[in-house]
């Protein structure tokens, strides 16, 4: 009889604990931040001294996958020249067009731009902006071209919500483009 009473108490406590754990908190769950839809990327190189701005664009109206990009400019820079580099991101699939650059600036603690020239001697990039945690962003900076040559300029926009640590490693790519690069 005492064994049955103990068993009933154990079952009662177990069932109560189970229902307490499964109780609805009433809060709506929101999904993790998703990658941005970016249909247009424009690199703006402003030449030091002259102020001349040369822009190079990538456009893919339906986003990644699907149809091929409708525009993918080759980046052509003067040799041994310093530029201020700014970048613009748009989602042109919406009306009105969504300026993703503003969202990236607003959520700068979740984004990192990475510029990787290949070969590395074609271009060096120095970040000109930082987020509230003192990590670089890459929406603006200084690009210095090297000696004449040809290669690639990889432009990556890393989406790093909750994981940004100043390195490209954590997160996923919102953008990953390989522009042809000519320094002449």
C-alpha cells in the first residue's frame, strides 16, 4: 500500500513537471535572421586627387540562382593609385527599390564586407568604418591599386548575426562575387 502511494506521488510529480515544461509562454518565436535578397551591387571608386568616380556594377534581377546576371562589370583601375571605395547594395525586386546599404549600416554589428584581390599585389584595402563593437564593416574604405596586372576581386558581404568577431569566418554570405580586375 505504501509502495502504491509513493508510485502515485512520483507519477503525479512527473506529469506535473511534464506539463509545466510544455506550457506555452505566449511569446511568438521569430526565425533567425535570414540573408538579404540583393539584386544589385555597385562598387564606387573615387580617385584621390581628382575626385573622379568610376562605378562598376553587378545586377541579377531575380537574385542568386535562376537566370544569369544581366550585368557583371569588370573593375578597371589605374596602376599605383589611391581610391576611396564605397559600395551600394539594392534589392530591385521590390517597388520601391529597397536600399539594403542602409539596412547594413543600421545592422553593422551583423555585417562584414571582405575584399580579396587575387593576386594580392593588385589591390590593398583599408577599412574606413567600424561598428559599435569596434569591428570593421567595409561600406567605405581606401583601396590602393598596385602595379599593372589582371586578376579577380572577390567581394563578400558576410551576414554574422550574434557571431561577428572581426573575422570573415562566422556567418554566411549575403553576397559572394568575383569581379574581373584589371589594373593598368
